[in-house]
């Protein structure tokens, strides 16, 4: 039955069946063939989403939409340009730094790419930057959206594994900065090679005014993350606070949204959240059946045997699977499916679960910028009108830079565990 479960799931994915239906249908098939009680189906579906931590998912999705559409991201980007634009190739740095900052608000790679891309890509093209390179850079920087907290995939991982969301959030800062730093180094090298210009003086004037205009947006991550790490509210409560604050700023301070636009954003966030939660619910059945037939333990035994019990080799095998899975599967779906499969191997090796959570998050996040299923590239394509192929070529060295960051995160665990240990002991 375990073989039937895996083969039927992969076959439906190959045929193009949506992943949530592939998970649910393969799980239901095994239940029918093994004569498991069908009464367990609705109970397990409900158990999959019966977690208070998951309340954060729809709120962070909505907060990301409000950020992108409510004028908050535009002002943050304008302030970043005023501060960094006079450096040669400075708009490339602005693209990455703005993505890192907006990542601390949105919790979503696609939302980060959309927010920064909409604000900066027209300016980058106007200043003489190659549009395909600029689109690729912003798409690659969008992967940081799920690494620097808050992060929807981290919330999902915490629910699956049972680790504190706050520790995962704290662990995401250094990896996110490493990824951003790698992209900035490469972008500056390209800027020097292609002689990209610095911004003119007028673009970097009025720093004080731009700071004041951006201050409401700049306060968003301070309120969200400050409240979480101080213990004033939980990550789920922080997500609700993020929505209320972003809504207040977008509607009453910046006056960028009407009530009808807010309504549409709420509907869109509801649809997106429903898809994510449906995947989580069906994955609960899938994971239960995997555990029932001891598939994760058997996979762990095979991996440990192939690697000779050598921890670095096991991690390398996991990285390869994560990077390949990220190329073909949506991040949340891949995380929900792969985490329970790899967990026994990590546990047997004595691996740190917070460290492993960042490995999974970063490994799958890179898939957002790696064709063929690269949501960040599709977002950048929609903004620029460039094809997937035109953006995919210049993004290859950027993906390599991100993979180098992933290797550092994997094999120097201190980079991940330092801050959580410092803050939480």
C-alpha cells in the first residue's frame, strides 16, 4: 500500500493534476484499497488544520497583499533608493535591500517580488539597466521573502514538527542576510562589468522627507517582530496585528486603497489561504498513511545506509531533493510532504530541528526562482512582459549564489542557531 500511495501520487503530479487533489486522491485510493474506515477521512482532514498557529497563514497572506497594493512598499523603495542610489549600480542594491526589508513584512516570496518589482522595474529600465537582468535579480531576491521573518512556510514547518514559531523566526535573520549579501555581491560585479549608472543627485535628495513618508511602513516589521520576540503577542496574534496596522496605514495614512479594493484583497487572500489550508488538510492524511506504512523510517534507513551514516552526506542528499522538488512543486506543498519524510533521518543523526527547518525553508525557497515552476519568475514576467525563458537565463548565476548561501547555512549550523540560542537559551 505504501508503494501504491507514492506511485499514484507521482503519477497524478505527472499528469498535471493539482497537487492538493493529487495528495487527497492518492490517500483516498489507499484507504479504499486497504479497507480503512472512511470515517477517519473527515476526522483527519479536520485534525490537519486544527491548529491555532495556522491562523497566522491567512493574516500574513493578507498583510502581504496590503503591503504591495497599499503604497507601503513604494515608499520603502523610494527611501532605499535615496539612501543607496548614488553607488554605481546602486539600484541593484536597492532591489535586494528593499526585498529583504519587505520580506520582514510580507512573509511571501511572490508578494515580495510583486511589491519590489512593481515599484523598481520601470525605474531600472529607465536608468539603462538590462530589463532581463533586473527582473531576474528581483525574482531571485524574492526568495528571501520566506526566509526573513515572518514566514508562512516556517509557520507550516513549526506546526508539522512541533517547534516554537518564534525560534524559527529568530533563526531566519542571518540566513536571509547571507542570501541578500550573495545577491548584492553578484549584482555589483555585473554593474561594474556592464557600467550601470548611479542615480542622479535629484533621486537621492530629500532623504528626510522620504524617511518620514516611509516611516509608517518601516514601523511594520518593528511592531510585528518586536511584539513576537518580546513575548507581547504570539506569531498568530502578530499576523492579525500586521493586517490591522497595514490596513490602517494603507487606507487612512497613505489613502492608497478604497473600501472596494480592500474587499477584493480580502477575497483574494481568502482564496489563497483556502488553497494552502486544503493542501495542509489532505497532507495530514497523506502523512498519516506514510507513517502507518513506515515509509519515512524506511527512507531514513536507506539514506543512512547509502551515506554510510555520515551526517554531511545525508544532508547533501536532502539538499539535492529539496532543490529538485522546489523546481517542480510549490513551496508550501513540498514542505508539507517532504518534512515528515526526512524528519526520522535528521532525528537519528541528532540534528537540530530549528536548523533543519531553515535548511528546508531556504532549499525550497530557491525553487521559487528556479524554472519550470518558479512563482517569482512568473510574477516578474507579468510585470515586465518578458517571457519565462528571457528571465531564466540571467537568473542562473543568482540561483548559484543562493545555493552557495544554502551550503553555508547547512554546514555551519551556528549561522542558524546563534540568535535563537542567544535570545531563548
